[in-house]
């Protein structure tokens, strides 16, 4: 997405440690001033954002209220992205189900919802071509909302949310295919500046999401392991959209020495291997529990 998403990922390094287990009956709760860290990280992340103010602005002859509104939307989008990126890292690194994980996940959802909603909402009204960015914003919102619902709905059954999700996922997939064909047929070889290869993201993510919705609709219900996996991959992929948009889509905010380095690609793609790790761990833990249960039953 063209509008900026900000983060300082190293600011959360001090709060990566999980709660320390003392024994079976007692445990020590790790206390850390999380809120001050997040505020400092967000403030630091927002400092270079003035270089990107031209992505959403009012014209010179527009009234003052339009300038104020455009600036408010821009800064809300940036702040939401910055706080969401930081809290997303905290949620991934903390012990799942613990207080810090739940708190970070809630802040991540609210912050990213604001950032994605603004990005998708204003994209059709910007002067520059924003069709891919609009679809990217819709996809990020869809994955964010459906991923959060999977965590909060302990008993996931087929219903209207899954039908709406299936329609949305299929629409995203279709948009990816259409954009690829448009880019291939365009004299510039792009659609609003994006090459056809970039739209594989829409096609692959949309197809996986659609398969997930069909899985729920056909089976009528999700197991607990499938529910957790649904939550994990959708939230992680939503975070990946933000990290890719920032580290690869806004190179001008980084020093010249970093713009062509592999570091930006590593940071942009980081949510994907983390997602695969947690998905594998969830499946492995479930397999181990079933094996132990079978051994005890025998």
C-alpha cells in the first residue's frame, strides 16, 4: 500500500522474554512497562514521516478544513501502522495465550484496522492510480478481521461470516488475475506502477483464504487446532502486508546504504517464516498430544 506504515522493530527487543516458570505450583509474572515502550517506538517511527506527506494531501486552493482532515487521516494511518507493527512483533514473540500476548494482539488489531481502513478508504480518491493499493487494503482488512474472529470465536461454525469471507477471498483472487492480465497487456507492463508479478500476492493469498472458508462451510465446524492455525496465518499474513509495504514500498525513508541491501527484504519477509514456525509448532504439539493420549489409552 502506498500510504506509509511505520515501525521500529528493535524497540521491543527487551520484552521478548516469556514468563519465567518457577515450578509447577508457582510462576513469576514478568513485569515490564509495555505502554511506554510502545509509545516511544511509535514516536520514533513517526519522525521521518513528513517525507511521505504527499501521498495524502489537500490542494493549495482547498479550504483549511480539508487540509486538517487530510493531515489527520495521514497521521492516523501512520500511527496505526507504527503501533500495529510493533505490537504485532510483541504478539508473535510472547507466550501464546498469556496476558501480554492478548493485550498486544488487541492493540495490533485496533491499530492495524485503523491503518488499513484509512488506506483502503482513501485509495480510490487519490489522484495517482491506486487500484492495486485499494485491493491490498481490502485484503489486509479481510485477513485481519477474519483472523481476529478465529481467535475470539472458540466454536467456529459455518455461517454468514464465512460466506461473506468466501466472496471477499474469491474477489481478491479474481482481482489478482485481472491485474496480471492488464499488466501483461499494458504498454508500460504495469498496472498503476505495479508489475504483473506483484499481483501473485493477491492470487495466492486470496486462493488460500477462499480454501479456508470452503473448509469451514463444508465441514460446518473447525477443530481447535484448525481454528488456531486459521488465526495464526491470517494475522501473520496481514502483518506481512504491512511489513512489505513499509520496508519495500517506502525505501526513501531509509539511508541510501540500506535501500539496496538485503536487510530490507529480510525485514519485509520476516513474518512469513515466523508464521510457518508457529503453524508447524501447533500441528506438532497436536500430533504429540494425540500420540501420548493413544499410548496412555493402550
